[in-house]
C-alpha cells in the first residue's frame, strides 16, 4: 500500500486522528465529576475551607477554592472516615491492614501516610482533640465491645476512656476539649 500516495495519506490521517483521540482521552481523565448521591462516604472541612473525603477506598482533598480532588499519595486500601487536624496540617483516617481497621495519619505534603495503630484490634471512628496532640477513637481492644480510647501522638500511648456495657462509637470533642460526644448502643438502642 505504501506505493499508492492516497493510501499513505489515509494512513497518516488515521494516525493523526488516533493521536488526537488519545490526547482527548487523557484530558477527559481530568474531567469534572459531580457526585449527587452516594452511600457510606464521609467528609470533613478544614478551617480554611479545604474538604477531605473518602470515596471508593481513597482519601481525596479538594482545595479551598475548589478544583480537582486529589488522592493522598500512597494511601492504604480501604481508607475511610478522614478528619482534619485542628491546624489543618494533617488528616487522620481508618484503613484496612492485615484484616483489621487501623488508624493512619497523613501530614500534608509528606510522601505517604503512616500507620498509628497496629494489632488485631478494630480501631475506627478517629477524631482529633482540639489540642491536636491526641486522637480519640472507638476500639474493641479488650474484647468487651467497642469502647472509646485516646491516643497520644507524641508518645504513642493509648488508654481507654470509656467502659460501658454495649458499644461506644463516633466520638467527637467539643471545640474547647471539655466535653466528648459519642454514640452509645446497648440492647439495640
């Protein structure tokens, strides 16, 4: 076919068309997507207006003026329930590791998140204390159901702060750090 000029021209046009198609496909990958419904995802808003949310096992951050929601780098699989630190410089979240939910921390600008809790425990529903040095969460660490625990980020020490019959979950500190609100489930109530 190369000896026929019309065939060479057609082949060149086909290659050019394929190149344009591939370029347009690459731009479409950055296209805007609007979520109008969903289930089982959560979000949090930083004081400066940035939004962090989980979607399909990834943690993504939207800049304060809007734009592309970028995934945190090298995030673990099954990441959920992100929460901004009070200073807006870190995100705590839960993710699956070794068959259990563990807590992770991502410092903005770092190469990847780091794991905060380890073990056979199911640690979930993390929330920052207003001082930014501690995290409260729900865990089944003592096999007595889910209790509330607190983790000191400087020392890595964790201690139980509730021990009620049933399960305590989804803790949130008041803005002054004096009060803790959470859900307590007992006998289906």
